[in-house]
C-alpha cells in the first residue's frame, strides 16, 4: 500500500494519514530549555571604534618605492647569459656591476673580452680584475679604445715603469676611467709646478681634481697660519697630504696639536707626516703618557716608533730625568729638543725637567 506525501507551500510538510507508518522511535533533538545549564559566552576581543565626524582618519603612509633596476633577460641562450657566465668564470659579479653602473648591461660580450684581455696583458691577475671591477665597474663599459690612452699617459708622461703598472692600477682603479685631457694631464702639471717630481710614486693623486681637492687643502693650510711657501713645502715633503679630509683629519689634528699639546705649527712644516697617524689610537695616547711622565719628544720620535720602541725610549727618558744631573753641562730646568728652526739646535725651557748632556746620544738616535 502506498502513501502519497503531499507538500504544501504554506503549511509545510503533510504527514501520512495512516499513523502506523510513522517511525516508532523518533530521535529527540535537544533544544534549549529553562532547565538546561546556560552555555558560557566569551567576550569577543573586538574594541569598538569611535570615529568623530570632525577628526579625519589618517591613512597609512605609502612604502618607499624600491630603486628601479634595469630589466635583465633571463633566457639561458641570451647574450646576457653568456656575459654572465664569462664574467662569473673570472669571479666578477655582473649583477653587482650592472646595479652600480647600468650601462654595463648593454656592453657586447666581444667588448668585455677585449677589455679583460687588455687588462690581463698589462699584468693584472684575476684577483686584480675583481678588485678593479668591484671598485670601479665603469671599466667594463669603457672598452679598450678609452683605456689605451690612459695606459699610454701613465707610461710616457707620468713616468710609470711597465713593471709597476699593475701596482698603480691595483691601488687606484679609477685612473682607468679618468679623462687624460681634462683630469690626468692638468693634475700632473699642477703637481710638477709645486715641485713634486716623483709623480710615479704618487699616481693616485692624478685622478684628483685640482679645483675641488688640491687647491682647497692648500688654502686651508694658509688659513690656519702657514705661509704660501710653507704650505707648498709641506705638500712637497708629503704629497699624500692632499688625500686627507679637511673636516675629518686636518682640522681636528691641528687643533689638538695647538691646544692640547701646546706645540707650534712650524713643527708640522718639518714633519707633515703627523697627519698620517691616528688621532685617537696614537697621537692622543702617546701624548698623554709623555705628559704624565714629564717627557718631551719631538713629533717624529713621538709617533714614528712602534709601541715597543716607544715604550723603551720613554722608559730611558724617565730614567735620565730621574737620575742625578751634572751641573757642569746644564744648570736647571732645560731639555734639549731637536728643532730645525735655523739649521741649529734650540733650547726649550720646561718646568721641573733637567736632562744631562749624555741625553744628546739618545736624541741623536731618534
């Protein structure tokens, strides 16, 4: 016997008329009742936002835009991939070179090979190539046509020997990309005008600008008290003086020499190498030790010796000062200091310091 289920859209499901076909046991669905224990409610960690119509809502700042790098091809058979493999075989990072100097990406492989062959022909090794291209990636884009005039200038005009060309390029790679007519030759003539004859020993200065680097340092020396002649004497004795920063090196060391050490500027005329020593690691510590022990040393004797030699000389000077003195040679409170003012020794009065004549042997060894 079949029962027909009739569905009504309004009243829902109509049950069969015969109750015997109803299931005997209908599972009970638990419903909420007053007797059932209440289910716990947990507060939602949401904090209501109160916006004022008068207060504008700040928008988050845009992140900084990354630097735009040239689009590099990635096909394994592309010319760029061949250049990548070639430079990688030499230990040169092409991606770093392109990031520092984007025109390198457009240099043909044949030009790269020609540039590398030229640098290898003058004696550069693979390690030198890595240093040159790392410090000055413009060399890869220059090509032999631009590099050859520089090498010719160094050999013929700057007096660099062929065996020293590798050392010169290794020390200052930027020479290779410096224009001969606008930079190298004018700087060479200026250094020769100052009386610096051994240019081959100071080739790193050739890439410096006369107007932007050399003349400002000469002007600074004259502003602090050196004469026109003395400033040129100093750079002639120590040409590397042109390489030091005025703000970070020359000015603080001159101020310390005059204010803390109590010395005169004419000592720098005789010993401009003073600027090559570290102010914090050598000049200040050694001056402090000498000041505590009551020992006065000329600048060369103060700074040039190694730590062991300096300690030995300092100890010997303390022993001489603390020993008995011979009043036939010196009477009181004098120390003999080597200072070449007028090609003769000068005596400097120092309070409570007395040095016998035998100390001249010590000073002559300095």
